[in-house]
C-alpha cells in the first residue's frame, strides 16, 4: 500500500476504536518478479524463512473476522503465489470482510479472475509502472507489460473492480499520462501514484531510478491535468507531499490501520522501521493496544526528527526496531 492510499483511505484516528479499520497484510515475501524499486526486497526465492504457518495464518484471519475488521488487503511479494491464497480469500470474504488484492497482475488469468469475482473480492490493484513495454519491463525485472495489461482486462471482463498503481522512475516518469489513459481504457476506477521511496531495492538502484526535481514538476502537472480530464469517470489520486511531511502528520494523527509482514510482526507504517507486536505470540487485541501506545514512543518522534536531518535514514526501514513487545528486551 502506498503512502498516498494510506492517507486517502484512512483518515479516522485509532485511539477510540477496539481494532484497526484496515489491515494491510504482506502475506509472503516471495515474488515472481524482482522489481528495481521494491520496498520489501521481494523476489524469486525471497520468502522469509519464518513466514507464518497455515495454522498461524488462519488463526490471525479468525481474529480479524471476530474483531470485525472491516477492510483487509493482501499484498506481498506477490500474494497470488502464496500456496493458501485462494483458501485465505474464501475464508475472509465468507466472513463478510472487504478484501482488496494488490498484485503485479501476472496471475490474473480468466479463471482466477472469475474466482475472485465469485468470492466477492472488493477490488484488485494492479501495478503498471510504465506506459510502454520497454519502461515497464525495465522496472519490473522478469515482468511482461502485456501480461499485466491482459490481467487488467480479465478483471474487467469478470466484473472485478480494478485499481492501478504507478511508481515513477527517471526512465518512466514521462509516461504517467499514458499509464493513466491505459488504466481508464482497461476498466480501472482508481489510479494511484506518488514519489518513489529510497528504501528496499531502490537503495541499490537509485542511480537508475531517481527522478529529477524538474521531472517531478512535469509529473505532478500531468497528474493534475488527468485528474480534471477523468473527473467523474476515474479517480486519479496522488500524493505530492514528501515522506517527511507525511510522517509528521502521522505522529499527530495515526491512521487506524497497521501492516502485517510475512512473519507475523506488525509495523506502524511502511515508512517507519518500528514494529509493535508479533501475531505468532500475541493476540490481535494485544497488538492493537501496542500500536496505539507505540505512536507515543519518543523513539518514533526522534526517528522522524533525525530523518529531517538525514533523509537517507529511510534506507534502513528493514532494520526493524521493536516497541511495546514482550520480546523487545530480549531482542535488544
């Protein structure tokens, strides 16, 4: 999930409710692609050694259903390579929970799209990082532009609502207008974008990826134009604020969501390195309490302050720092 989507979808605060309103669950770190910008450093053979077992996975799903969490997303890695993917989808949608899938689109066959429709998945977000095969395939190593576009068309024909996400790089940023048009032509009702993050795989490939400030000016100008062009037909949403401004906002207004990574640990937000619980050892309720306390931990505010002085700190988001966990003292 992008920072833009987090802000756009979840403006309700977290302290006065008994469970998150949204759970973004990275169900595996395994992926069929090896994207240059991947925040999670996913790829072939990159599944965590300690990813949740099937029993643990369905225990967490049951807790979320029992707590009446209204909205969940499955992402990764590539969620559709998870061996229990469709069983998980069936379980949680059968409980009446709204489910979104975030995918690279390469497994969206007509048969799979029909299953997603039959299971009443609320939306599928497909990553389209380019308006042409050349730029898309450069960003998404092992990926195929035509396959992702075909997946979107299969979703549209099956009647599954489609969203598109676009990550800019210096070699594709000029194609954002084409990507918006492609999204609309292939049935999307929402298009999301924002600035690329200096973390994960992007730390190693930044010299290939980093757009110039001049490119960003034209990028946002184009998105403003497309917002007006598609008004009433497709929502074009993008986040112009920098990461630092977003984190300062979140310190005061934590969103009512959290992020589960593949081994069951829970992060405050993708753009911070802090974890606030472990669903292998704690209940959803316990972790939710930890989540609300963790945002007040002085280490969180200090990280944001330090980030203002040293923006490269964002490159260390995978060096998890536990807050309010029973095992935190042992880990330290």
